[in-house]
């Protein structure tokens, strides 16, 4: 057994693609632009990178997607794969990149996630997303299940278990908006109240339209390398101090209990490896495609007691100056379903480079990805 | 209004492992998989038991259960469901073991609660293929 890779792996570059709400851009173009930005941020050229890991775009699917991206960027890859872990793909990508580097199979791996769902999907976005999916699931599709419906089933169970209310979910959207309102280019930045969330159209009870992220295009990338190599690149070095994965069954009906154990599993591993506890974390960036996902994630990550997630968001703990400033970009609820959004922001917070929503003195950041209605989870703890 | 036909809902495409489940539903019966070693029961998404046993047998289930969770869907995934909006999707915990994703039909959407006792009713959707739905018991 080799020495643990944690503490020896760094994220040396971060980048995003520019998003257009009108122009249709391919998932490949978005991945390439984000990848170039991440490499430029680190100060490396494609020929100095030897691995590419991508997600598998669902709105604009393509066979061997990571190979396409490596080809377009002219990266001489020794490690190359596309991950299918839905919203957990970017975080899983970082873990597999770290493992490949620790094993000596690569030294610098570009991890990117992108998708084309915004301008490309005309009309009803829920139907467009379903139409883009090439398979039928025997156990869910005959009954008319939707993606918001899956999270709604988790939310209903959470409310039943803890006496939660739709207001608790709405508090997550309101908190995200407060971070968004400070940013001039945020796509959603008009003032938001709990009443406004509850007054928006019902999508799948208890989830209203404003409990759901916009369907959008995105591209984001991070460059993973050794701490040794990162010392020669852009300062400061941001290290991966601990990480973990969690896995539950694919079908919600087959998961032993809701919320699924995946986040508790990934959190336990990440905190154990990093040797820190939730109260040591200065900022959290968590998957929030739906309000309920971020709410439960904060509970299961240990930032509050189970059942207290709504109060955590409503009480200002997740705001700048609160006990755990969360989703300081405004999250997916602001920017659209860019699962990768948690990663560049966690890195920038640790660098002290997060702009107007910088958490003062942030030393430890947590990034948490969730995939497949909370069946998959990946937790990462980053620090200098 | 128009006489545009409503498109068909997606229906199961049984594979070898699951065909007996859907065929039983077409005959108005619910079947589960049972482990021949430890007796655990589950829906046919599982091909092996957690105890390590891979010899599973089909057992008859009562089709009774309770609502484990539910949602009232107001935005459909596909035009085939639009006429039924809003409709109820529920995870039903079967009294004989295992859970199924399904619809609760035959009652007002706002009458559905977690814990509601339900029983299976069956819709035939193709040659030898039925799907289980649930209605208040």
C-alpha cells in the first residue's frame, strides 16, 4: 500500500466557459473553452497535460466524449475517460484524476464538465430533457416520473420525517439569491422571498419552480496535479486534503431509506481523511439543482442536525459572515445546472480570490457533488 | 379541440430477468424475487441478494402496501402524460417486502399521504406486459 495521496494532490487551475442564453453551443465547445481557461489559469499548455477526465453530457450526448475533448485540445493523454455519475461526475473526476496521479499513471489531469441544455432546448425544459435521454427506464418511466419528481419524493419523505415545511426548502432559494444579488452578471438576481418561492408554479409537490435550478448551458474545468508540480505554477497551492464517495442504488424505490446514505458515507470518509470536523470548514459549496438537495446535504455533511437544514439557511448561517457561508456563487439555483460550479468556487475561496463573495480568511473549503437524485455523492475538502 | 392522438406512454421492455414480473402484472398478480438462502424479498431490479446468494425465486405477493413517499406531478415528462396532470407518483412499500415506484390512482391527488394503505391494480400495456398501479385500500 502506498502512502495516502491526500495532501499530495493539488488543484492548480480553474476555469469556466462563457455562457450564452441565445446561442446554441455544443458540450464539446463548452468543455474545450473551460479546459483552456483552467490551463491558462494554471499557466500550462495542453502538451504539459497528460490526462483528460470529463463527465458525460446528458443534453448533448456523444460517444467517447472525453476522447473528443482530448483530441480538440491536443492533449497527449495517458489517462482519459468519461464518467457517468450525473451531478457527482466533476467531483468523481477529481478523485479519479488524483488516483491516477498517485498511481504514477499521469502527472497533470484536466477534469471538465459541460453540457448544452439551455439555448438548445426549446419549449418545455422537462420534456426536452426527457426527449434527449436515449433510454427508457422500465421501473420509472411508465409512471411519468420526472427529475424534479425524484427530488420531490426525497423532499416529501424529509418533511414527513422531521415535520419540515415547504418554507424550509424556500429558504435555500432565498439564501442562494442573496449571494447572487451581489453579482452584476448573475442570471437570476431580482430580490427573492419565501412567499415568492411558494407562489411560483408547482412543478412536483412540494417543489415549486423556484425550488428548481434553471436549465442552462455550462462548462467548467479544474486542473489536477501533484503539489510538487503545483509549486512551480500559479500560487497559492490548493491541496486536496480529503475526499470520499458515497453510493446508493440507482432507483429511488430501491434505496433503503430516504434521504439516501450516499452523502453521509462520502462526508465521513472526507472528514476522516482530512482530520477535520464540519465546524473547521470555512465555506461549503454544495450541489443545489433543487433546494431540497442542498438542504439535506448540509445536514448530512454535519453542518447542522438532521431536520435543521431549513433553519440553517433561514437563520443566516449560510450567508457571508454566517457560521458556514454556503454556495457563495449563488449556486446552480442561480446559474443553472452546472454541477461543476462547486469546484472552481471552492478553489477560489481557498486562494482568497473569490471576489465580492470571498469568505474572509477562508482556509478550508468543502465541495460536495450529488448525482442521480442523491444516490451518488462526492465530498472534497480543500485547503492550502 | 384537435384530434391529434395522444402519444403512448413509455412501457416496460421486459428482459429475460424481469419478464415474469411484467407478465404476472398482465394477469393481475404481483410477483417479487425472494432469496432462496435467506428469504429476503425485493423487486426484480435485483439479480442477487445482499447475502451473496444468486439463486432467486419468484414468489407471489399480496399487492398490499403503504405509501412510503409521494409527489403530485404538475409538469409532465412527455405529452403522453399531459391529459392526466396533476397525477400522483408514489413509492409504495409492499407488505411482502420491497418497494415499487408507481402511481396512486382512483382518489383525489390531495388525499394521498405517507402511510396511506394501498392495494395494487393492474393495467395491461402490451402483449404479456402489465404495470402495477395502486389505489387506496
